[in-house]
C-alpha cells in the first residue's frame, strides 16, 4: 500500500551520495577529499555505512532556498540518501527556524517529475536530447566567436560567486546582462537611493509601533517575507503595534491589518500627502525635515481634496494620521501596488516623505546591511530589464542570448511581442530545470541541477541582520546524472573561453573551496581553511558584514500629477501577486497549487476578485465567468466576490496560465501578465504593471469556483474570537505570552 | 359493500387451493418482474464493483459529508422491516385476528428488507473486505470491536433482529409448509418435507406452537423497538446538530412502523391483484391497515412537530439554525415534500371512499414510502451539509454510483420477494382457517360438515371407511 | 479476557476521565496557537503535506471536498466579537484559523468507531490506527470540527509520480483507499524523540518534539509541547491564559485573557488552545 | 404386546370434541384421555379443557435462555473491554454501563429467542417421522383423533367414533 517503492538497487544508488554529503558536513577537522564526481562511484551499503549515515536516522544539511529571491537558509533532512524535507535554518540571519510555504515546497522542485534530464538541441524545429559533448561542440561553434556586444545574458536575480563568474563571462564576451524579476522593488529602490542614499535600507518593523504600508505585502511577497513575518510577530506582541495597509486588493498583509484601506489605484501618493497634511496641521508635527516648497505641496491636499481624488474618507485619513502620531515610531512602506503606475515614483516619493516627516529614518529605517564584497552582492532584478532586452532583441542586437532563472516568454506582456522578436536571435541558450515557455523557444537547453544538488553561494538582496553569504551544498546525489550545476556550467564556459585564472579548477566545488580559502582571515575566526569550510557548510552561511554608511533624508519632488482615466476601459486591473505561485515559477509544484490562496482560498486555478458593488452592477455572482479585456488582450475567468477589493478594481493573480512548464502548471488558470498595457513608470522606466485599464463583461457561463471552504462567515460561533487591542495591551502589554 | 373481514363460510379446501395455486406456474408477468429486478440488481452490482475497485470517491462522499444515500437508505430499509413485526406480534398479542391473511407477506417483507438493509453498512464501508471486524470474534491479538459504538450496536441489533424475525417467519410457516408437503410433488415435496420439520398437526405440536408463537411475539416487540432505537442512536448518540435529538428513538420507531405499513399496503394491493387473493386480502382488512397507518402517520407527525418545537425552544443555536436552514435552504423543497407526503398525504387514508379505492391506495402508499425515504435523507443530508464548522459547510449531491446502488437495492428486495411468493405460501392458510373457524358466530355443525366434506367422503353417520393394517 | 480480571479491577475500569481514567497519562501533547500572530500564510499546511505524506488530489477532487489537508487554514470575513461588518470594505482584514485535529481528551470521534481504530493513547493523542480502520467514517461525521480526512481513492497511485515519491517520509506510511486519516501531532516525531530520550536515559524535555507546522511557522504562532510538563512553554501559556483541561466552561479570574478552545462548550475538551485575534476596535 | 393405533377423521369439529369428552368420561373403560392425540389443521386452544392441561416446557427454555443471554452478554462484553485496553475513549470508563446495557439487552433477546426455538423443536417432538396413520386431510380440514389401544379397546372406540359421525377410521398394529 505504498507508493514508496524504492527497490534495493535504487536505494544503493542514493546511498552513494550519503557518503559524499556526510563527509562534507563533518564538523570536525576531517579532510573532505571526496568530490561529487568521485562520489558517483561510491556505493555504500548498510554493511559498511558511512559514519554519518545511520539507517533510519535523518541527517540535516544546511543549504539555501531558491524558491524566491529572498534566499532563506534551510536545513534539508536526508535519510538513506534521499532529501525528505526542508526546514528553516535556525542560525540563519534571514529566516531563522521559519520557512514559508514556497520554501517547504522546494523539495517538489527538486523531485519534480517534469525536470529536464539531459541537454537538448533544436534540430528541425524540435528539441532533441543530445550528449554534453555535442552541446559543447555546438556552443563552441555558435557562441564562442560571437562579436563583442552581440551576446547577452538574461537572468533572474543573481548573487554570490555565480554573479562573479557571470561578470567575468560578460567581460570576456563583451555582452550585456539583464537581470529581470517580474516581482521587484525597483521603483522603491530608486526612491530609496534618491532619498536615503541607499537602495535597500533595513526596515525594522519590530521596532515600529505603527506600520503604514502602501501595498507592501511584507508578510507574503515583499523583499524577505519570512524575516518580516518574524518581525511582525514581535511587532504584534507586547505593546502591540498597529498595522495599516493601503492597497487596491487585499493581500495577505492586508488580511492581517488593523485598518485596511482601498485607495483608488495610482493615488497612493496623494493619500500620503493628505496624511502628511493632517499630521502637519491637526497634529502640529514639526515639518522642519521638509522644505517649504514641499510643505506647500502638502498643504494643497486638504481632506476634501484627498477624499475626492483617492476615494478614502476623511475620517480614515485622520485616523491613520492619529495612529502615526500617537504610536511612534512608525514605518511607512511602499510596495508593488503603489509603484506599478505611471506615477509610481511620485507615489513612492510621497510615501517616503512620510518616513522623513515622521522621523523614522534612523529609527525604524536604518542603513542597509550588506556583504563586504561588492561583487558578491545580489543583482536585484527589475522589469525595465525586460523592456530594454525586448527592445535590443527587436533591434537584432544579439546573436546569442543566454537565459537563466527567468521566464520572460511567459511573463512578457503581449504588447512587447517578445516571442516574435526572440526569433531574430539566432542562438538562444537556456539554462533550465523545466520546460517552461522560454525553454520551449530555446536552441540549446542545458539541464540544471536543482538547488539541493549543487554547490553555490548566494547573497540575499535584503539582508536583515548583517551581511551574510549563504551556502548551498548538494544535500543529496544528483537525481539525473546529465544535469549540471549552474556554477559548473559558468566555470565550464569560462574555461572554454580560456579566461585566465580558471583553468586550475576542476569544478565549481573546487572553485568555491579555493575562493573561500582566500577570504580574509578576519572572517575565518582563526580557523584553519578546512575547519572553516566544514564550519561554513554546517552553518550554511558566512558572516561578512560591511559597515553601512549613514542614511541621508533628502526628500525629492513630491508633486503629484493626476492621471486621466481611460473611459473605454473604466476598471483598473490589478495583477496581484499569488503568494504560492510567486511570478509563476512555483506553478509546477502540486503542494502549492493545492494550497489555497491565502485570501480567496482558491486553489488550482485563477480567479478575478470583484467588490460586491461591482459584481452587483455587473450582475455576477461567485463562480460566474467574466471577460476581462484590456487593449492588449483578454481573459475569461471566474469571479470571487468580497469586500477586500476596491470597487473600481478587478484583481487577477499572476503566476498561472502557463502554456508549458509541466503537468501541474500547464493549462491551469489564466496568465494576467499578457494583457498588461504598455504603460511605463515615467521616472524609472519600469513596467507600470498596475496601470492597465480594463473593461469587464459577463459571459453568462458559470461553474463552481474552486475555493476551499463553505461559509465564509462564522455564524456567531466562537471560532476565531477577536479582542480589542486595548484589552490586549491591558492584559498582555509588555509581555510576550506565546 | 363488503364489511366483513372475511367470508367465514369459505370452504377450507378452497383456501388451500387458492394459496397453493399462487405458488405454481409463474406467468409471463412474473418472469418480467424477475428480469426487471435482476436488471436493477445488476446496476447496483456494477456500481458496487466500480466503487470497490476505486474507493468511495465516485460516490461523491466528501470530507465534510462522509455519509450519504447509503446510510439514509439503510435506515429506510430497516424501518420498512418493522411492519411485519407490528402486524404479527402486536396484533397477535392483542388478538386482532384480521392480521391473519396478511401477516405472512409482511413478515417476509421484514426479513427481506432486513437482508437489504444489512447490505448498506457493508457497501458503505471504505474497506469492505474487513467488515467482519465489527463482529466480536475471538482474536488471538485480544482485539475486540468497540462495544461503545452505535455502529457495533447496529451489528448486534440487526443480527439479532434478522435471526429472530427469520425464525418467527419460519416457525409461523411450519404448519403451512406441512400443507405444502402434503400437496406437492417432486422437488417441492422433498423441500417441504425437510422444511416442515415433521409437522403433523398433533395437539402437542399445536400446543407448543402456540406457546412459542406468543413468546416470540413477546420478544419481537421490544426487539423491534430496540432495533430502530439503536439505529436512531447512530444519529442521536452523535454530537451533531439535527442528530443529537432526544426524541429520535420514538421518532425512528414511529417512522419505521409508518413506512412498513405503507409498504404493506403496496404489497397487499399487488398480491391481491396478481394472485387474485380478493377473498383473503379483503377491502375491510385493507381499511384496517389504512387506519392503522393513518394513526401511525399522526404519531409520526406529532413527533416531528415535537422535534421542531424542542429545537425551536431549545438553547442550541446551531441546531436552531440548521432547522431554519432545512426549512429554507437548498434542501427545503425536499424537506417540504417530505412533510407533505408524510403528514398531509396520509389524510387520504382517513377518507373512506379513497381508502377503499385500490389504485388510489396503491399510489398513496408509494408516495408515503417516498416521503419516508425522504425523511431519512433529510436526517442524513442536511446535518452533514451544515453543522458546527461553517468552513466545512457544503452541498454535495449523491452521484450516480450511489443512486445506482440505492436503485438496485429495490431490485434486490423485489427479487427476494418474488422468489418467496413462489416458494412459500404468501397467505397463511392455517391461520385463515382459524380466523374463519373462530369467526363463525354460531357454531353450525351442519355448515361445518358441508364445508369440510368432499364428494368422495362418506356420509356422516354411515359406515366409516377404514384403512390400515 | 478473564472474569477474574473484571472483578478484581472493577472499580478501576469504572473510572471515567473525570476520575482520572483507568490509566495515567505519560504525556499530554497540546498546542497553543496565537491568532494575534498567525498571518494565515499556509506554510504550516504545506509543511504538513511534506512531513506526513499527504496526497495532493488535484483540482477536481479538491473541489469535491476530497482533499487531504490535515491542517486547514480557515478564513472568515466576519468578526462576531467586534461587531458587524457592514462597512463597504473589509476594514479589519480577514480572520484566519489554522485547524488541525484538536486532539480532544473527550473526543467525539473515539467512542463511535465500531472497531476502535481511533483511540486515546497514554500520550493524550487521538491515535488513528490505519490498519484497523474499516472506513465506516462515523468518526468524521461525529467530529464537530470536521478535521478528519478519508482516502476516497488510492491517492498514492497518482499523487507521487516518480521521482516525487522519493520525498515520501519513511517514518510513516502512505495510506490506501478506505482509510480515515487526520493530524497526528506528528506522532512519528514524538516517537523519535521518545526513543532518543530513552536511549539517552532521560525524560523527554520541552523542545525535543516539535510538529512540522509549529516548526515552520514564520511567526512562530504555534507552540507545541507537553501539558503535563508544568515547565514547558505550552503549559505556561495554558496556565497564563487560565484555561484548564477537562472543563467545558472555563472559570477565568481575568475575563479578558485571550485563551479559548474552539467549540469548547461541546465538552470535547480539545488540547489546542487558541489565543484571540487582536484588532484595533 | 401388540399395540393398536386407531385414528378417526372428523369433519365436524363439535363431534370430534364430543368424542374426546366422552373418552375423558371413560366411555370406553381402559381408554384414558391421555392416550388421545388430536391431529388438527388449526390450533384449538379450547380443546385443552377437554384434553387436559398437558403443559409445555418452552417458557422454561425461554427463561433460561434469557437469563443466560443477559449474564453471558454482560460478562462477555465487560471482560472483552477489560482486556482490550485500547478502548478507553471519549473520556469514558473502560466498562461503560449505558452502552453495555444496550448490547446486553440485545443478547438477552438473541439467546432468549434461540433457546425458545430449541425448546420448541424439542418439546414439540418435531423431526420425528410422520405417524403411519397420518392423513393429509388433517392438514386440510379434518380433525383426526388418534388413540393408542390395547386390542380389546379397538372396537369400542370405533363404535364411539361411529356414534360421532366419523368419516374415516384408520388403524395399524405395531408389533
């Protein structure tokens, strides 16, 4: 009655790896000379087990989660050579013991039945499996002699030594490198840079008494959600902080807010100015940190005007201002729904102005933490990269493009016509674990090992507690012998190219060991190289903090330019972030497809969220299919109706609607990203993902919505009991009971 | 208009002949009925094989609604089985002799509906092949069933009831089997010789027969009551709103008698029509059955109202909401239909004209049974659909697999009954004779003689014929 | 089975839970879940899938309520305690409630199982013996929380196409059709911890065992431990909230304390304590 | 000694009963009412007044069965529960009286019924061969009066039968 039928031969096969990793994990000063390649030949039976492989006992190996760019530290449980489960690495400065559902599901990425198992080459229109020798030959032929500037890398967020090698390759080839993330904080980073002089400062939610978040879903998808969840727990205990969330569609953070406010999309900046106005006038806040001109701009936004523009009632604005004033310090955050507009930069600037006005800089927003090695820092992605790349490709600028860690063919909006433009690139090389949409158009597919099979270093883009380099080590033997670690491939390419200084390294493992040897002694804590190496693997990261420079607080232009709504398309489309699917990269994991969305509880599908008023007007009820149409495309999708969405908004989560990407992702739901308008955030050049205007219509079709749960109301039964915050502060203020 | 339950001047030989005739030479209609029943059963068998292979998923059972039609229909069949006991045992004890022409098939119905009912708990098990684990067999691991579970009470109660009612049916049939033996040839004679257990009508046999009949009747009445209260315990012993109801035991017993009586009316009319039993299954007897049914229907209605009132005035908000929801929610059409069929429809039984009109009664009795089936469905369905945990609320309709098995169970019951009427006398010959004998107000020896004589018999008073060694 | 045994121990066998039952508990595993911290992120639920070999059943079967989510994140839109939600917007967010088997001490599921496949262990757990289960599903019907899940199909046939099956936790079984299953408080982890403690000749101490859900919770809203161990973290929460096992109605000195158990009034005596969700009124 | 068996068949039940009444009143010396076996198509409670109270042991069987069922039932359940300690459930006692009463009751009835049936099979002397003089008319509509006689009493009995309008007389001699 078990599907768990690993026969003896398989068992022995996987045991082989146990030896390797066990040796690698050694905490004592044991020479670890067994390489992965050698490990392949090592068959360890129960008769002579390796020291660390005790049948029936799980051993934990440290590694780094790669399901989203946050790079949480994990421990993988390995038993009899199989990775069974990952859990947060308690020592990790990022996530501690916690791990989100994506991290938990990372084992399914590793064991996914739809992984690419061998290299493939396009022959006569189809991708056919070939040997590595053939691949290298072809690469030599097509990619080696490409002229400088005629090649490009298109990747997701990269960091650590992979980033170093990529930079080397780029230099060697003289090509471009685009780092693309559909879910990014690029506008926020730009504003941070302008105001604070630091793109990625550290936010201290735990220290704040009030958090005002304009669309930053810090519990679910913003920067480093597991870390912020931990801070949130602290923020909520003792003298419990107040969370106010302003967004057009309720995110998971919004679901946990004390006050959830739906401002008209794109008017977040106006609301921020309105709040500032109340703070300055009613609460007599000292406005010295702002210039007179800025205060004049703020003064224009009286309560009535703000209400008229944003649709937020005056009393709500006052209430927010009162919380900010009374419960200080505070922190004001901005996220995707505030950034993703033509005026996203303005919004973010106005929001950041609140931080300056409230004196949060230096209190709850402090200098960034980063690793001391610039070249290792994460290259965070942006959506502008996609625009620039598309344009360059359209201009026929590249002969060779390498893709890794990004799926632009899936996530590029229709209007970019990326697929057609890509056909102008004669040689597309995709490093991938799965046959996703981008891999489908590749000329060469290089199968990657999973993050639990490879050696790597990562540096999290957001470093909450000092800079740290996270280590990834293979926690088990490669499932498929023909897959290669990304680092190994990069190193291989460098060696092929004959770049100096790399010929001595047999593989990426050897390279990393060498690099770690050369780290300054101050980081090694007086340990010998081998001990330090073993220690690092055991801990999972190397502490290497750079001392951050103090933040400035110079608010830029906060003038708000009003937008004109397009009359043909009266509704705003919100391509919300599905916390399980992320940007779509997790759509092939059955656990995450089956885990209902945190807010709507929909599983295995896409849905459109509508406000009851809008639904009434349209005459639809839950489960009805509506047609959502923008000038760039249309989707038909079932509706979910609730009061957590602005009446002018139709929210459809991104991440579904794959046309490829394996059995679990293909054909599930719709891809909302395709219908985004060409609107661009004016200042940063990012895709204004929240600026798409749509019209919705009833299709008359109906089906049961794939939503978990019956009644959404408690019927007066004491299931989730609620207590007022002042009662909580009275009974538990200052102490953390749980 | 016929007013007497039976014509007391009917010739006893005619009684034998009429009943024995009904057991012979099945006509075309019989075979068609058999084929129909077999077809129904095979629907269920196919569905059950599919379900056995696949699991209970295709039955549309869910984590929020783990039971469905199977349990509802189980209760329905158990309920149906109570009428035989009622007619035989209670009416026997109170000497209501009008039961005599109709109790046999009612008892057979009891046994067969129990045999049908017993299938359902088995069909509904997730792991049918382990069903014997509910029985207290001696296991070397010291594992016993859980004697606390109403389901294991069910196993005990149904086994006891099936054993007892089958015994009751069989023992009551022994004198008739002797008659069959005396009149049959070939395999039937062999069969009846064995089955009649050597009955020869001795005074000793009759005397003991009377004792056991009375004792069995005394056992069966409390047994029948206990069986359906135990079935009600499946629900009443639970914690769920709408199930955890104190009035459930009497409510179930009343419902059981009700549906049983309605089924008796149905079968009464069918047998009367097809076997031309007009002289035994007479209109006055039907009327008495109808009146009885009406009385029980009113008891049932009363208990329904009591349940509503108790919930309404009670303190259990969840049960109250559920009740309100039954009246108004998606189950409401079925709920109102059940109340209409169960409480309003029986008033037709109170109208003499309708009562005496067989086609009307036939249709009415079918509707009453539909109502009673709905009653069971309305007990099982809504509670599972809406209970304490609002997140678990759901509306799930039974799938074709469930319907096929439920449908097939009627075929199975029909098949058993069809076999019965051709193998066993469906009217108790000896008791009809008793009824006739005792009903003759004045003992008229001359009439008796004329009734008990055949042409070849010698004249009374003349020299008797002698036989023997 | 002997008559002598019955007669000799009669008074012992007649003791219910309120008189201490016929045996003493070795442990009493319990939880405390702080709804003030729980964000409803589902990490616990997915961790449960990973730890306990839960089958993914696909969209159709999920829609037919045939999923196997032992830990179910419930989400409600109303807040009965803080007044109605007549606002235009969901201003106070949603109320989430992680629901796993409440491991009731007076469990309604236990007495109704005809074959005693679900019973109470000396660890205070509601154990479900898969091998003994015959699938009458009465336990689930009698669970007011509806937290028991049934193998309606042989899910293992489709849920773990190779090599996904290699992830299966060998510490516990994969269940076949016809068997009821539910949250076990990660009994395999408890077992391991007890074995380890025994090997090391010590008692199981607080922190030795942690369930997969409590372990992964990003806000650490779930606390798991032994309620008999008065020094354990979970005991302290129960104590500080003045919630006592074995009582349907708590007599709290401080009425404002947040601890409560879901549907406590049914006297099922659940061992999962919830702490009120907190909102600015 | 030879025994004679004589059976008279009557269609007139009154006459048949009168015959027995006369036998009871020693109409034929040496023939007692205890020698009479009445064979009848139906049950005649009223004839017992004439035949005399011959009694039936079935109630004793019933009583025994019921008491046995009750005692066995309870003790069986209790001792099974006592050894099957996995049962402590729902916070209730190992041997719970309320639920055991239900099953004890069922077992009382089950054993009561079985014992009653056995009692019936024994005391009604079923499973015996049919008497050679058995007439199928007895299962139809006539009453048979069967007597076991000494040779000297055969003719007086026949006469008595004749007087009461017997329809048919059957006789047999056993060695």
